[in-house]
């Protein structure tokens, strides 16, 4: 089968898969990126009992154009895809070697796209925007409230807010910086020992929200990186 024909077949097959089974998922009312009843998916949706699996090697991209990958992303997620104006011309190679759910496939595509210097950012319940990774922190990404162990081990972009208990902001920032993949991914708000606000922080935000004595961190990075940051923070808080 010629490459364009095969890729069209993949899109048709996966569209049928989503229509026949995936959209029967019961929406999670606590989901951070979709509302109850929304017929769209994100990389942070919980697994659903009885969910159909996409068979192994159903998805096979060989030096595919970004547009073809985004078409598949739209079919699986049910979201409209918005492209930033400054995207590079890239080619993507990927094949799923194991069965995957729809959400797992979105996580895999997030990771494949991130490997090319791009990031998928979920906007509300209807859209996903692809932007250069260096610009991801400028987007209104979802604030995810999953437990650290529930965060996907993927390059799915998110915002995570964590309150510091014992660790000083400066100590936390120093410890977490090696795990930060993206620019301006760690923002400190409040705390008497917070010191100078890092690049990317919003001026006077601590005064606005009244967080002078209870410092918090805003983490804006890929899910796998944030997951490890939270694991490090947990160890620091236990000392």
C-alpha cells in the first residue's frame, strides 16, 4: 500500500474506532481539562473500564508531514487543532508497537511531537494548539490536579500548582531546576525567603493573591518532568 493511501487508511480506521467505542467513556466530573458531557479527550483523562484498545501497529507514520499527524490527533481527541504561525517544517516517524487506548495514543503523540521541538497545549474542552516548545508557557494551558502518581509519563504539557510546606522556595527551585525541560517552567509565588522572582513570574502576583507566608510553586512543563519534580519535592518535604 502506498504511503499516502496507508496514512489515509489509518485515519479512517481510527476515526471508526473512536466513533464506535471510545466516546462511550463516562466523563470524569473532576477532570481538569473537560466538562461533564464533553465529547472530547485529553492526555490527562482517566482510564475507563471496558475501553477499546487500538491494535498494535495500527498507527504507522514514516517521515509523515506534521499535518497528517495533527489530523490523526484531531480524530482521536475530538478537538479542533490550532496551529501556531511559526511552526517548523518537520517529519515524524512513529508506530505503536503495543495496543493503546485513545488517551494513551494522545500521550504518545504528545511525546513524539515534543521530540520535534513542539508542544500540544489543550485549550478548554474543544481545542488543542500546537506551538514551539519554547512558547508553551505563554499559552493558557490546563491546570491539572491529578495526584503525582497519576500524571502520565509523557511529554504532555500542563500547569501544576503545589503548596510548599517546609521547603523554602529558593531550595525548592534549586532542587527542581535540573528536571525542567522548558524555559520559565518554575514560578515562585509568595514566601518570605522567595527572594527575587524568576524570569517568567508575574509581577506583584503574590500581593494580589495574598500568598506572602504560604509559598507556592507553579510548574509549567511536560507531564513526565513535573511528575519527577513532585517526587523530589515530596522527599524534600519529608526531611
